[in-house]
């Protein structure tokens, strides 16, 4: 059966501000995922491993790490000219459980 909801990995959030706190980034992404119909719970015991990591969420039994960094293409206007730049945004990437890593030995550490 095909799920009509937007896949969590396709939900992109722009929390706003120059340097929003990590908790706010997770909250904004979780809010958008909930609006898309997903049940989202923050994961309290997640250890940040990269500068882009903001936290983790459980989305109906699967865990994802919430990332923040340059992600979206936007125009930058300089005087009378315009050029594309990357704008910051939040997204999620799957946290594959150790028990499932054997399914993708060449793709997952």
C-alpha cells in the first residue's frame, strides 16, 4: 500500500534567523513533518557527531538525524545583478539501526 504522505527525507524546513539554536531547528522540522501527517518524537539520547547535526527524531518507528546547513538554491541580488547561492535549511537523514545495516553493506557504515 502506497503512503500518500511526503516522505520525511523530502521535508525541508527553513527555521529562519542567522544561527537558530539546534533545538529550534529540530522543532521547526518536526512541526512540518507533523503537518504532513507524521507522528514525530524527539530522541533525547542522540549524540551529535557533525557540525550539521541538530538532534534526532523518531518518525513512526524509524529514526532520523536532523541536519542543518546549505541546502536550498536561492537568488542573491547584488545591485542590478542576481546570482544563485545556497541558503541554509533543515532536513533529515535516516539513522539505520545496526541490525539493518547488513541489508546495505556497501551503502551504510
